[in-house]
C-alpha cells in the first residue's frame, strides 16, 4: 500500500481543478500598514496589502501593540492551561466584561478563534435544546455549518437573506418545535447585509432563538463598534451574538455574548471550550485595548467607509467590474479560477500588489473574484495605483472592462 500516493493524488485533483492554493510569505511592517515585505523567491520586495481582514489596521495600533508587550512583560506569555486546569487569568476576565458591554449582553465567553466559537458554540447550544430544528442561511460560513453538523440536529437551509423563505420554514416547523435561526450579519464575500430586524420579527412571531455571526462587522459598524445589530438597533433582540478578535480588532480569538444562563451552559458543556488552553493574557489585553479604543473613536470607522467608497468609485470609473456592495468589501468579478489566480500573480509580481484570489469552495464556481479590502490607511495614491495596475492586468489577460462607468453608488 502506497499511502503517500493517496495524498499526492488528493493534491493533484486540486491542481486539475485549478484550485490548488499558494500562500505568499509576507511580513507586515507595524506603523506602515498596509505596506509589507514579500519574501519572494528572488528575495525581499516591498508590497501593498489589499486583502487583509485587519480591516482597520488595529493590529499595528500603538495602544494595542503596547498592551500586548506590556502584559507579556508583566505576566509572561502563555495562559498555562485550560480554564478548568489553570483558572481564569485576569486579562481574560476583563476582556469578557468588555465584550458583554460591547453587545449589551449579560455575559460573554471566549474561544481560541471565531471558528471554534461557532463550531463549538452552535453545536453545544443546539444539543441542549430538545428536538431543535436549525434554520441556516445558504451562505453561512463553514464554521457555522460545522457547528450545525456536529449538533446532530435537523437542519433546513433558507435562501440567502430571503425572509419569505425563512418564514415558510418557520411555519412548516410548527409553533411547538424549538427552532434556532443561524445567520451572519455581513457576508464577507459578496459584502451584503442580512435583514436582521425582519429576522428578529420572525423569530419573535414564531418562537425561534437567534444566533448571529458578526465577525465581519464588529468594530466597524454601530456607534461603538457593536456591529450591524448595534447599527440597526436590534442587539437586544438577538439571543446570541458571535464575533472575532482577529479581524477588525487586529488580534486573535472568538467569542459569544448572550444572557448569563446561556453563556453558563456553553461554558459548562462545550468540549471546544473545556478541553483547550485559553487565550494568552497578552492577546486578551491587546484585544481589550482595541475594543475600548473603537468604542469611543469613530475616526477609523468613518475613514474606513470613505476609503471603501472611494476605491469602488475609482475602480468603477476605470471600467473594472466592481460587484455592487453597500459595505467595506470591494469584490471585483473575474468568473474563472485560472484567470483569477493569474491576475493575482501578475499583481504581485509586476505591481507589488498583494490580493489573494477567491476561488471555489470559498465562493461558487463561476463567481471567482478578487476581494479587495481598503483600510483607513490606503491613501489616494495607493488607490490610483491599484486601479492602474488592475487595468493593465485586465488588458494582459483579456478580461472584459466596461466602456462607460456604471452609476456610482
Ligand atoms: C473568519 C470568519 C470566522 C472565523 O473567525 P476566526 O477568528 O478567523 O477563526 C467566522 N465566521 C466568519 C463569517 C468568518 O469570515
């Protein structure tokens, strides 16, 4: 038996489907975001990052870096064990309080990542509800799908953001059956937003519980960075809000916030919480600093939206097929995995611009795209340079440009 051959074959299948993934070796430069050094096969080169999920550049903010360094110096690096073994370290307690306050909830619970918070949070909650039916948006993130699968509960999928379809499923399930609606607030590949208020109306009318992933919205939307639910005034109507510390907060970790008894149940029953070492104190302190800063500072949020709008307008005026969105995500349509990868290779090698190709299974086949994420630190010159580079690449690969600019958003 040649076991190695199985793995070689598996990877070759990805090559055949043109979706074998390659990651660039990058080194960010704190204080100069979005600039980074690319350790290319021919040595180090300066590049501009255009696809980071450190959306607001908080990963380099002096308060955040300062809190991390100060805490590591004072209390050391690791957490020293699971919370069952080593107890709660103090920065972790402070961070959970900060998160509960951010979302106006009684309590919060931290996990190793946003992925783990969805996977173990959803599966644990749903398992504790007898005969729970989970209603899940078609475009939910893999971490939610895995959580739903692990719960062993029945699942029905509603069409993306389609509240009429969701209502049909709720009615069919009957008023007696416990139901959990699981969705995201902001879908980060298309950059569209869920109708949270209507979803809450339905949940209340048909007696369902709600679980909302705000990973791509926390820090960036709402007057204090509480996300789309805060912006839309529905935070108090959603049972469980889930978020990450790894995107707009620039650190690492995930969490859920909810009423105290829900959080206590997950804390007590979730294997993905119980059996793994907690986040290190320095990471918790840094995340707390980022959240606190963004609770009171609107500069990052306003500049972020303004930069995204400008990027869309400039790319659109250059004839590039910008997919229409109402958010900070700027998807540019390619529609072919090979071209998508080639476009990204050319951008990096010839223009010093780093954008990862977005191919299947992250998005549906035939909708491959570049996913551009402008930050508050991408200035006009960088945006103009991006537009010129994209137009050259589009010509090189013979990709279609539109002649007249579409109406600006
Ligand atoms: C990135 C992401 C996660 C996972 O968060 P991490 O903290 O990176 O593990 C969860 N949900 C969605 C929608 C995401 O895009």
